[in-house]
C-alpha cells in the first residue's frame, strides 16, 4: 500500500472583528473547496475516475481544510504549488487548474483572505494567495483558426503583397498573400471570390484579422436544388434511426 500523506488549504481571515473559524464556513463553501481541490489534482474526467481514495476534515486554526491521500498526490500538489510560486503566475497551467487558482485568488481579493497551501512534507506554506498576489487567469482575446470567406476583391499589391476582400459579414478584410498567389490564374480584381485563409478571430466581435491566404475558391452562387433535396432526404432517413437525439449529441460532444 502506498504511503499516505495530506495536503492542506488553510483560510485565514476575519468575520466581523473576530478571527475566522470552521463554524463560519458554510457547507456550500466547503463543498466548493473540496471540488476545487479534486479538480486541481485531477482535472480531467478520466483522471477523476482513476483517482485514489481521498478523505477530508476541517480543523480549527482559522479554517484548515485537510485532505488525506497517497503521497504521490501530495507530491503532485507540492510540485504544482511550488511552480506557481516560483513563476509568480499561472500561465503555464492547463485551463481547469488555472481556473481553480484564479477562483482562490478572486476569493482572497474580494474577502480579504489569506489562503495558504501546506502539505505533510513541509511545515512552511508552499504557496500563499492574498489580496496582494496576482494569480489571475489570463483571458484569451482571440483564437487562431481557418476561415472560408466570400467577397469582392477590390485592391491588390502593396510592398507586403496582399489583397482587400469586401465581405458582407465583416466589411473589408486584408489578406496577406505571396506574389505567386496574386499572379497565378485569372485576374481577380473587382470579382467575387471565396478564399480559404488562416488567421485570428477576435472573441469579442468575431472579426477575423492577421489573415494569410491558403487558396482561392471559385464563387458559384447557384446550386442544384434537386441534389440538395436528395441529400436532405438521405440525412433525414439516418437521423430518424437515432432513438434519443439529445443523448446521442451529448455522447458525440463527450458530455
């Protein structure tokens, strides 16, 4: 049997003019702390399913949330906490772990708490989170992705080869291209074209930018209505074979 140890999340603060005690912690907060610690150690569904037995108790000394678990879990906790302290940020953490530390940081700042991480391998706090620390999660402002865009080419060239595409959805977009891409094939100026491009998408308004051309798509606004009806009929037949559509979609999405 693996050696056992413990990790501790100690919360120091005041309620009124008196030091915080375990009796001041609501059961909803206790439940959240337990869930947060579990996610910090085992962030994915698979890891949670395979995690070892963990027991819990809360003790005096402000509010000491103590978790008993195998030493391998203690060492994981130590390593992550030490790295956060050494780096002074949580940028290196995966998304779920970063969210947990961000949550502790916001709680500390809003309620003027000191949240300290300890373990059975050390007497000193491994990590301390307070209103003066800044372990906040950096929120992404864009994603990098591939686009299919349609519009009129109304300008080409420049010192850094590019062309302007006038789109209905986003207005004018500037798309970088090589000289070979601009010169090959027919003249496209003032014609409507589709393009495949790679770039960034602003998460606030959805507008693409920093676009680089992959290739052109000949624009064809016409379609064969008969073929479209056939495709819909075939898809509908397969769709009707699924007994519980909502459950099937959740399974596909991994929910």
